């Protein structure tokens, strides 16, 4: 039977990760062109979105690790009962990891790109510098995949628990019973 406490903890971790990703999308770095006596340069505002993106990735990682430890990553422990629950557990396991990797890549790439600031100056007679910033939607895509990962990982854990409950039948056992001769 699936642990309700584990499902609630994972849900809370995913909600915090989602909230941080949405906040990072709202607080992306922006830039303005500043002017000196003889040069132009880029002036960037707060870099808080980078920390929020990394924090979101860490909460998502904690959620994923918790589910994987609870299910023994589906590769350790005894075999699962054959049936639809096992089939769904396998499909959801693969889907869970794919959505986790996409969310992680979005959050990590967004954090790295948000932290990048151009440091060069141009003379006043040259064109103004290119003040590169993070494109809109990178952290938003990470937040969307956090939701997908949360839903799929919880469904995976429930399917895994259903397939793990009960005993495997020994209907095909053709061994000789020796208990009556003792």
C-alpha cells in the first residue's frame, strides 16, 4: 500500500519547487545600457532568479530521490507482481525520469543563462553593447515540467505499491513436499 505521508511530502516538495520556478520566471534579470564619460556598458539588475532556479532544482531533486528511495528505483528488491499495475509502473517510471530530466535541464540552463552578464564596454561612437538576458519562458517551461514530474512520480509510486503488494503465487511449484515426513 502506498504511503500517504510520503505522497504528501513529495507533493509539498513539488509545490515549493513549482513556486520557486514561477518566482524565478517573474524575477529574471533585465539589463539597461549605462553611459560613462567615453563608453557604453550594460547594467544588470538583481540576480535573485538564479538562486530561485537552483533552489527549485534542488527541491525537485529531493522529491525525485525520495520517490526513488521509497520504491528502490524499481531495480532492487523483490520482483513485482505481473499485471497492469506493473506495466503502468514501468511506463510511469520511464516517463517520470524523462520529465524530471527536462525540468532539470530547463531550470539549470535558465539559472546559468540568467547568471551570465556581458562585461564589455563600447566607445560612444560604436554601436551600443548587446546586453544579453534570459529569454522569457525558460523557467516557466521548467515549472510546467515540475508539475508533470510531480503528477507522474506520484502515479508511479501508487502503481509500484499496487504491484508490490501481495505475494507472488507459487502455482507452478512442482517440488516435493517433505513437511509430512518430519
